[in-house]
C-alpha cells in the first residue's frame, strides 16, 4: 500500500480529487433534479425470499432471472463454439463453395443488428422448428411429471422451454459469426511448416486438422474466445425482447409492478457486473497459469 | 384445328371438374375453419396459452414473484369454464402482437384497447373491461389548469406506448405534446421530474401515486374518462373463437362477475399489500 502511494505523483492526487469532485457534482445535480423515493429495503426480497410454505429461502424474480441468464449463456456459449469452429474451418477450406457459404453466413450475421436477427428468427423460424420437432408438447409432458427435478435444474420451468431454446439458438447463431472469425484467425496463424510437416508424415487432412492444427490454433485464440463469451453474456440481455425470462426481462416486470425503476436496474447492473467481472478475472488467472 | 379442339375439350373438362370440386371444397372449407379454430386447438392441447404484459393493476408480480391482477382472474376463470389448464406467457409489450400472430399463444388478455390499426392485424372480442382513466398531474406545473388548459401545444403528456392511456390522451388532448415510453413507471417518473405536465392511468394507480408523492403529484379531476374498452385479441379468420369469447364475455357481464372483479382491482386497495406499491 505504502509503495503504491509513493509511486503516485502529486498530479495524480489532483486528478483523483478532481474526479471525486466531478462525481459529487453529478450526484448532487441528479439528486436535485430527480424526484424519487428510494426504496432499497424492498430489493432483497426480490432476490431471496423466505417462503412460509416450504420453510426455506427461495429465489425470487431477480435471482431466478440471473440463474436463467447463466443457463442461457452456458448453453449458447457451447453451441456458438461448435458452430463457430465449423464456420472457422469452412472459412479456410480449400473448397470454394464451402468458403463462399461460410463467408455469406458470416457477413449476413455480422452486418445485421442483433435485434433484427433475433426477431426474424423468433417470429418466422423458431415456431416452425418447435412445431416440427413437437418440442412444446414434449416439454409440457415433462413439466407435468412428478420427478422432473433434473430437467428443472438444467432448464428451469419446462413450460417455458420452447422460448428458452429459441433464445439459446438465436444467441448462438449470432455469436457463432464472431467465434468463427476468431477461430479462422487462429487457424491461419499456425505456421505453414506445421501443415507441411503433418502431410509429410502421411497424415490425411482430417487427422492433420484434429491433431496438429486445431490444438495449436485453439491455444492461441483462447483469450479472445473468453472475451467473446463475456460479450455473449452481455448480449443475452437482448433476448428479453422475445420474452425469454432472463434477468433483464424479470427486471422489466419488476419495474412495471413496483415502480422501483432505479433500484431494480442498479441491482441488475450489479448482477451482470459481478458475473462478467469475476469471469474476466478467472480467465486472466487461467491465462497466466498457462504461460508460466 | 385439331389443337383448338383439344384445347376446348380440356377447358370443358376443367369446368366439369371445378363444378364437381367446388361444392365439396366449400364443405371442406367449413370443416377446415372449425377444426383450425384456436378453440379446437386449446381443447386438444388441454391448455390455454394467454399472452400478457405486466401492466399495473391489470397484471403484476406480487411480493413472491407470482402473477396477480385482473387479467389473471379473467384468464383463470376462462380456462376453468373451458375445462382446461391455464398458462400465462409474460411477453414484452413491443412484441406481443407479432407473438400472437406467429402462434406463441392463443389469445392476448392484457388490457389491450381496440384501435383500428391493431384491428387490421388481429381480431378483437367484445370489450371485457372499460377502464376508468384519470389524469395524474404535476401539481406545480398545472396550477389552476382547467380541463381545456391541458389541450395546448405547450403542455406535455407522458404515457406508455400503445396502451389505452396513450389513445385516450391523443383523443382528448389532440393539441398537447405526447411523450411515449415503453413502460408505465417511466411515464410517471417524467411527470415527477417535471419533464411532463401529466399522464393518464387507470385508477387506483393515479391516486396511489398522488398519495405517495403528495407534494409533487395530484389527481386534479375527480371524474374518470371512459375509454373505448379493452378486449381479447386473437388471430384473424377464426369465427368460432369470436363466437366463444364474445359469449363468454357476455355471460360474465350479465352475471356481474366481470364488474365485481373489475371493482376489486380498479376501485379497491385490498390487494395493495401484496405488491410493493407504497
């Protein structure tokens, strides 16, 4: 602590004081202009509440939404990784058709706002997909069973499963375009000599890709991939617009019901920050442990 | 010559085929209409899926995170009378009509007022509620205003986009400025902050807000302004659904059930403790 203090120049202190004053002025101005009765004491109940019926603490709106956000992020993260790797490999394929198809898919998704992609997918495609695979009645059947604990653990309320799946797929589709570009960069960064060496010991193209190229490429692109995963978590807020019951959607509901606009949104921001920041710390640590 | 004769023969055959086919196709259409009806789908599925958007006091989350409100009572009674289960699908207000049209649920019961524009996309039942709307004003900014004074270009209203209050404001105060928000709380907050003169909402919300912020907000008029009415919305081309919903609403008006529930949620305050209102 003392060492850090000693490193600071007197100008740094001036800067810190100036920033402090700026924040204070902004705060006073907001407080003056804002006619608002804060009700922070109501918020904890919407995270965890005591259930008289079960005699236990149970999650309420905000925590439920937070858990759904985590679920969606994990599933669509995995799906986006799979699609992205396929896309990245196709982008450097020797076959022109495959390359062009991959390029079309990528440019299409990358140059359209996510909200438009989401609406198109949700209103036009997902209903047909869900009807064709009969997902809805299947999910409802499970939600009616007694011992659906394991399903509920992985997917939440099974009656909302079709919406959840649509959300996961659309988010994965959208993010896969970016994952694909990251993977492509990784593949192209592998030295040409590695390709030649693999071929010279008699490996086929698939073996070469799987044993030689991909392991080296993946190692190189892990940091940007981790970063993309954090972006995915933040992007997941958009799918609240197609009524997936995640954190942002639950917050909108809470605000509409109780008019606690600022408390609810600040709490939600804290939830997102907590998740994304701890993940970024975790990734940084993993990265460091690998290097040394 | 030969060709024309053959063509003539083909045309004759076509007419004959059409003459045979048309009556059967009319019958088939009738069958198809009734079997395509959302009422049949609901019965087959054993579940009615109702789309709604949180809108106090039509529908809201209580302290336990469960849905309560006027719509919920209506939806549950409707399902009970049909002998099916009920499933409420909370949907964002922006996407509620596209979601209905693309089949995400069977019917919207969400305090949706009938407008000609919406009616071009979806069908409406007879009204199941006539919400009494009143003005919630910023006291300092509207000091000494009569009802006519609100209808001026320098007066600003705030309301939730596409909801009944917005329609009523546009009809009652065509000269005034109207700021639209996605959500009701934001509209009230604008009035509180002095960015808008007034908003409109269904009672008892304005009275509750005026009590909570008694030094800033007030309800200047004791009378309520009647809206055109709120209806169920469902997909087009479904006469069976129209018949069913209209009759259900008619029967429940006649029995007084709708009015009784309406009074409970829109006149009374008994439910206020269940929601973190104060």
